[in-house]
C-alpha cells in the first residue's frame, strides 16, 4: 500500500514541477525567459500525466487479475 502512495506522489510531483517550469516566468519574472524551460515544463506535464494514467490502468488490471484468481 505504501508503494502505491509513493508512486502517486512521485507522479503528481512530476506534473507539479512541469507546471512550475511552465509558469516560472510568471512567478519569478527576474529569471531569464528560456524557451527550453517552457518546453521542459510541457514535456514533464505530458510525461507525468501519461505515467499516471498508465499506472492507474495497470493497477486496475493487476487487481482484476488478482481477484479473478480466487
């Protein structure tokens, strides 16, 4: 159970870091506005969302297979 919680926390943190990178120029206007930071932010948001969805699907599949064995 603790691994499931840690997994969700890591995936949500990945999405939050992506949002921070994407909105970093709005939060800290003194930082240089690098287009690479925005690209990395979008990629982290997409990757974290993808991993969250895939993990949820695999977890449901595993629990369904585990229940059907009984």
